[in-house]
C-alpha cells in the first residue's frame, strides 16, 4: 500500500511539473506587480494541498492537508493549512507490550516555504492538533480510548517546480521538532517520524 501511494505521488508531481514547464517556463521567478506596494492581489493567491506519509519499524501514518496560500515575493510563499491524519502502531510483545494503537487527529496551522533555488525550498509549519487514540491489548482483547491535543512544529526541505501565476508541485520531507509526547508525528516513545509530503498548488487567476 505504501509503495503504491508513494509511486502515485511521484507520478502526480512529475506530470504537474511537465505541464507547468510546457505552459510557461519563463514565469518561474515572476509574480504579479499588483500588490507589490503592500496591497493584496488575487493573482498571487493559490489553492492546493498535499498527501503526507510517515513510517517507522512498527508505525505508519497517512494524512491529507488542504491549504490556501499567497506568494509574497519571488522566493517566499505563506498560508494556512488544515490537517487530517491517521496513525497506526502495530502490536509487538517487546516494542508495545502487545498493544495495538490507532490514532486519528485533525488540526491546522500556518506554513511558509522559502526558495533559495528554483527547485529547492525550505519549509516551516507550526500546527496545533487534536488527537483521538484507540488502544487494544491483543492478548486479552481489552480496549481503551483517550483524547489529547498537542502543538507541533514541522521543519524540512523539499524539491519541486514553482511557476508563479500558474501552479506548482513539490515533494518534501519534514520532522516535528517540538517533541511533545502527544504529537501525532512521533512514535510511541516520542521519537519524531519522517513525514513525506507530496502536493500541488494552483493559482486562482492563471496568467
């Protein structure tokens, strides 16, 4: 299942990149002059989202993150993001004391992507998430549920094609650096899991 999702993500990003280059490759480092004096321009606003994957020796995470963003200048995008994630940790007699965990969380936050190079960006994403956990002892069959909330700060880097005024695609790897014990991006011991995101954005007013 993981391999299929990753493969589909790579196919999607490659297709979007080819489309963007074919339509208007010279627009990678241009943006609307409207709003350049500090005003707002709809030409610089985009919609999109990403699919996230996280994995470890005993855990798996998948999520979707719709987003609304704005191109502030030639090298910086920022916006608002929502999160819906599912995490599973399998039962193991040594790692989890034979307890299986299923976790669902939702939340939101902000994001920023800075492009030091046309194909490379650095990203930061502060979030706050609400978490619901279901645990089951596979030996006895007993179950329990719990609710929690936690802040997160995802930091990472990514690769993609960004054509301002048309659209963009990207793939990134991120980690939660806050280390909150209830973070949905950590394993059962609180160690951060790698989060792989593949996504795309489309500008509202294409030029």
